[in-house]
C-alpha cells in the first residue's frame, strides 16, 4: 500500500495528492525534456541555403515561414512567424546550427495557430522552439522530421538576437497594400500627417500597387520614412480580399493581413518604443494633445501597466464634401483629398465601432486586427474625447442625408502644415519623374 493510516477524509485527500504528485511530476518533467534541443550531428559545418524571400514555403508541407525572432520573455526560444494549414500541419522541428563547434541541435516545435482565423483553412501561426542552452544560434531551419539532411533546407536568420536601444518612438505598420493600390493623394496626406504627429518610420507590406504609387514609395524610402516589405502571398496561396471565409476556395483572408501585423510587431520590437497598427486611410487624431508623444505620455501616466491602447474608428465618407481646401494642383493627383471630408457618420445602433491600436511591442505576444490576442499588461479603450480614428473611405451608412452626419473639423487644426508638406512632396516626386 502506498497510503495507510487514519481513515479520514483529510488523510485520504493527502494520500491522493501525494500519489498524484509522484506520478505527475515525473510525467511533466518527461514532457518538458522531450521538447529540449538534442544534439543530432556534430563536427561539421551547417548546411542549407539562406532564405531571401519574405515568404518561404516549406517543401512537402502546408506551412510558410515569414521570419524567426529570438524571444526570451518567458524562456529562451526562437519564435517563427508563419502561416500554416490549421488541420494538416501537425509536427515541425527546429534545426539549430551552433558555430564554431558545428553541432546541430533539433527541437520539437510548438505550433500555435492564432485563434482569429475567421474560417479560412490557413491562418497566422507562431512556431516556437526552445533553443540550446549552451549556444546562441544565429540561424534556424525548419523540417517535418527530427532526423535527415539539412543541406537542402532553407536557413533563416534569427532576428532580435541583440537587444538594442529604441531608435524611434513611433512606427506605423500598414498591411497589406494590394489591388493595384492607387489612392496616391490620400496616401501622401496620411504619411505627412503621421510625420506631423510624431512618426519616424512606416512599414508597408506591399503586394502590389500602381506605377505612380511605386514612385511615391521610392520617394519615401529614399527619405528614410518608409520601409517596404515585399508580400507575394498570392504566389503561394489563393487569397481573399475579404476578412471572412465565404466557401469560395480561397485559403487565407485579406491577403494574410494578420500574419503581416504580427511580423511587423516582432520586426520592430527592439527598435521602436510604440507600434501603431492601422491602415493607410486611417489616422489617429488626438483631440487633447498636439501629437502622439504627448498623448501617449498622458495615457501611460493615467493607465499604469497598460501595453495596448485601442482607439475607436469613425467613418468620414469620401462621397460627402466640404468646399474648403479644394486645391487645384491636387486635382490631377489620383486619390482622395481628406481635407474636404469632415463629416463623420453617427454611431449605429447595436453596432460596436471597431478599434485600431498603439501598442508596446515588447509586451505583445500575438495580435489580431482590432485587438491583441495575447499580451503582457492590460488593454485600455481610449475615450473618444482624447482621440479618435479619422477613417476616410466608402460610406457604411450611405442612405443617411448630409444633415444626419456630424461635422468634425479636428483634422483642420493641421491644415497649414499638411498643405505645405504635401505640396513639397508632390513637387519633388514630379521633379524625379521628369529626370
């Protein structure tokens, strides 16, 4: 008998707990150790060709790797941002190369498909592997099996290995630019508004855009504001321009937007104090502060321990005009002039306005489009009297008469700087086009 003594409920409870502990602790230890990296090869140089595409398909598997990132917030792991089929991808292994000793370690991956898949068969996923304790690997390969030859496997550089000081305060992540995007004027206005509000970097996941838009992107890249990440997802999957699966044979929603957003957070985790997740036709407009830096200082002071700040989205229909700021030189530029759209739709009954976010990237684990899925710290809804999202787009309540809309000229507070800056950009792009 393992347990004996007084026949009391207390003694029985102690007995059960003791036996359970004796059985469970070794089991958990075995489970944990089964995921520990093991040496499988030694004394040779690591093989594999370094991947140079943003999206890399794994051979013979319904899985795609975007990029691996070092993450030591809970334990020493490599976290690969990827896309996987939610049912068909059951097992993957990380192959770590440790130089200069040439040892190869293999670690069984935990595949964590994000919950916001919206019915599509493929979804954003974290592929997480424990790293070897006695090695800080610079590269990793992914394989279906724990044994084999790595010479033909793509090899990925592990980013964020070295923690750095923040080089910028605000980075805007825009995902994804597709559909031969040509809303040139509104894009330039958004870029200039971001800079007025305190943004130093804008990261754009680009699938495709117009020839003129390419020139605009080239200007902002050379200026140092924009970083373009190629996003050829339709070369690998059948993509949908909608967010909800419609049984139409597509594989992933909205051009893989959620995967791009997660990659952008990790890509900027060590170089930006805040990351802003919104679209190119959205601007977070502060109502009580002159810029985002002052706004975020105040919000953090009022909400200690908060890592995610959510801002309410409001539609300013592009079909309802104000006669103000009809600037003739802008009329030849394709796209919307946001200064002429200062009427917003009222809230709809029983409909919650979506939100976009400013986050502390070092506290986010997984994000969706309108909220984070996992994070350290709290999330806070920012009151509308502090800031709102100016979203100039197609009307959602197109049947409303003009008098039912709300006149909101918050954007006009920036009109002088915005007009001057937009004119400067347009003149420089035209000069480049002529040369």
